[in-house]
C-alpha cells in the first residue's frame, strides 16, 4: 500500500550549533498554589481610587501685558550722547563769544554815530545862527541918546541868571552913567558864527561868534589904540577891537534867548 504525501515522515530539523535548548514553560493549572497567593496579595492591597471624569471648566484667558514705554538708561549710548553734546557746546562757545563781541562793537559804533550826529547834525535850524547874530548885536549895542531903550533891548535877549546879572549891572550909578557922560555909542559887527553843539530837539545850542566890537565917544578920537592890542582907530573917531564870544542860546516861548556868555578873546 502506498503512502500519501501527508503520511510520509518529515525530517527532523537539526539544532543550530551553539544554540542552547530552553525549558518549555510549564502550563499553569487552575487553582494552583501560586495563583492563590497572588489572589491573596491582591485582596490585601488597598483599593485604588478609580479616576473619574472631571468637568471641563472654562479658564480665564490671560491677556498679553500692555507694552511698556521704553526707558533709556544711562549707559554707553547716553555717555556718547553726552560727550557729543559737550563737544557741540565747546564748538559753539567761541561762536557765541564772537557774536557778542560783534554786537558790542556795533552798539559802540551806533552810540558813537548818534553822539556824532548830535554834535554834528546833518541839518541845523537856520534860526540858531540868525538868533545868535542878532542876540549878540543887541547885547553889545548902546546909544546914549536912547539909554533906556538900549538897556531894555539888552535885557530882552537874555534869560535866566545872566539876565538878572545884567539888570543889576546896568542899573543907575553903573556903567550906563559913564556912557551917558561921554556920549558913548557901542556896536558889534558880526563877521562869522560857528556852531559848537546843538541838542537833538534843536532848542538849545552853543555857538561861537566872531566879530569887531566898536566903541565911539567924545574922547576916543583923541586916544590912540592900546599898544599890543588888535584895536584900530576908525575914520569917524571910534575904536574897533577884535572880539570873540561864546554864547549858549535857548528857545524860550518860541524866542531865542542868550543864557550864557563867555568872552574868549578881546583886544
């Protein structure tokens, strides 16, 4: 009887060289001693709490903190800025000094210009010269034939202390009596008038008057001119002497008056 392929004996596999045979685990039998010991140990252990599902609660979402302003602290950057500012200030210092010096020079020049313009104005009231001329002529004029009128005309061109002084000197018993006795006449021939100073308002001025003072009396024709003087004898028997006076005139109530008089040269 022939054998089917399934019934043929299979070759037994040979063990690999060096392989060690392991014991086959013994099958556990229900109710064995080990299982009973494990069951007892499990019963003796305390029961672990069973994890319960926790309710989901909505937590508060934290918002990002607001941006804080950036504060620059003094450090390397601040130090460099401070050094740059100091260097800039040092560079500006000479410029400021130069500007101040220029301003001072301009102020001094402006003050000098104003002073020069006051002493030498580009335009001077012409009445200053005519008032000085007529005032000196009236002050030095006298005619024995109109003695009172001559004295009054002298006082009319004066003001202040100078007028008071002349009023006292020209009183009775003074030089007027002498002029009347010798039938004297006096006059002043103005040759030139120079301006020395005038104020900004041009109501006060100091002028120098150049001229010839002429005196004539009953005895002047018989007398020679003083030796060494610049006086000369005129054709009509008078004496003419060079005389320069400095007068200060002031406008009083619209009229020019002589307030000061100084005799500079007299022959």
